[in-house]
């Protein structure tokens, strides 16, 4: 409450300088609290009696911004690529694409640094730019089919012996098409940008984090469908058995960091939460399970180290 009063005091000072007689509107729970506090704030009431400039002020609760940052939104290949592949050094919005597959170098080391990485930004390649727009605007299944189509067209223009197959597109199929370009330096040079995007697609579809992404998305959709009929304690109780310590987890289970992301999403989209003993008990159990899981981590990642 002290923080709200401090914020209201600052707002009143601003409106005083501007000479405003405001009419307040609120979107969101916290915004309603701030607007109500400002309406009843004595210095603000005195200011509104004498101020000459009318204004409508809309307070918008930004809690849902957190849901946007931690959520897994829709069936979008571009977002998966940006989330799953490692970041290109010095960049925030581009990723490293492993280019070893286009060379004669044989290595099982995924972190091999002998070959310079590829990336998503291909401003000088019209086909690559068109394909990237497909990744952003189409559903994943359609975007992957577009990747195959572009690859087949490029191979045909270079007279490479490609056999077009119909039906579902697999990472293995795309890799087999990419191999056709490997021993043709001219074809490689002509379609390097396109090949980098298709390689990014293959590496994303094969990445173990992709299945976990789909699990996140399924959970978030289920939560949004049931949010009107469920109370927060019941949601937390459903989450509790899924919190497992390091020795109990499989590759498909959520990590401690994953649960922090899920909890932020849940509390962001849930809106106004009714307090009470049931909620306190459910939150306490989740806290205990998370603390135990975090303490059992043999090598905590940087985020957990900061928290502890």
C-alpha cells in the first residue's frame, strides 16, 4: 500500500505541473487500485477543484506483458527457431546455424567451431527473405512445406538430381535435399542464404527443446480454456506433482527454470486471485517443492544461482 501511495503522490505532482483535472479509467486489477487511490487522494481532490485543463487518463495494468515474455505463442516456426537455437555472438535477434552439414567435415561435436556459423538475416537473398516471412506468418506445418518447396525449386534450377516427394515433411528429408548442394560450389554460392534457413529449420525440428516447447504450449492453452472454472489453488495442486528434483527428472520433465516460467505465466494471466487459507497452503507446498528441487541441482544454471 505504501508503494501505491508513493506512486499516486508522484502522479499527482505530475498532474499539478500540467494543471490537469483528470477523469480516470482503469484496465486491470492493479490499475483500478491506483485509480481509486488517486480519486480519493486529498491533494488530488484539491487540485481538481482549481485545475483548468481537462484530461482523460487511462491506467493500464502491465501484468500481461509478463505473459507475453514467457509464453509460447502459437504454432510459429520463426519463434521456435529464435528460442531454441543458440544466439549469434553480439546479437539479440539472430541465431547461430550449424553449417557443418554443408561441408565434407565429419564430426559429432555439435559445438564444433571450425566452420563459421550461419544466421537468419539474409537481406541479399530474395528467396531466403520470402521463406523467412513464411516462417513468421504461416503455421509450422505450412512453413516447413514452404522450406521444402523453395529447396526443390533451387535444386531444379541448378540441375541437381532431386526427387520430389509428397506428404509429410521430415527433418531427414530436408537434410537429404541439402546434401545435394554440398559438392556443388556454384549451387552453394547461389543459394547459401536459403540453405542457412533450411538448416535452421532442420536443427530446430531435431532439437530436444522443441518437444518441450510443444508441452509448454499445450499447458498454456489448457490453462486459458479452464481459467474461468478453476481457482488458483487447484491449478497449483495440479502443478505440484510435476516438480521433480534433478535425480527424478527425465529429459521430458520440466526443469526448475521451466517451472519459474510457468508460474510467471500462470499468475500473469489469472488476473485477480482470491486470498485465503487454501491458496496459502497450495503456494507453500509449491514453494517447498521448488526449493528442494533448486537445492538438489548439482550445477545450477546462472538464473538459479542468482536466485539462491
